[in-house]
């Protein structure tokens, strides 16, 4: 599956603004989010991407005196599940008989 990575820059950049960006982007098809120092990076399947909905989301952003800009690029095509398992997944061991 191919994805677009949309980097949202928010001003002011704080938890509330970034939560609202994530929630609104989720409503238009984005499925994963990563915080970065100036906002949020969001990922959407290319087949589900609607740039008009994205533009409208930014124009009608509900928090006054908040500026949201974005840049779109094609996300690197790799097995993200494998990357997560390799770098972040830690098995859970229960007693000496069960490993999740």
C-alpha cells in the first residue's frame, strides 16, 4: 500500500492544537500520526487521500488564532509493520508459560 505523509506545522504548537489536527485528519481518512517538534506528521493511503477535504479542514480550523500549514510528500514504501516489530515491539512474558 502506498501512503502520503502530510507534515502539519501548527502555530501555536501545543497538545490541544495537535490533538484537534489529528482528530480532524482522522475524519478525512488519515490513519496514523506522529508528533514532531512543530506539529504532527499524518499518514493516509494514497487511494483514500482527498486534498480538497484537507484544504477545507485547514481553512475551517475551529481554534481561533491558530495557523495550520501542511506539506505533502509520498511516504517511503516499506513494510511498516515489520519496522514497528523490529524497533518498538517488546514481548510480554507472563510467568514461564505464556509469551505475547
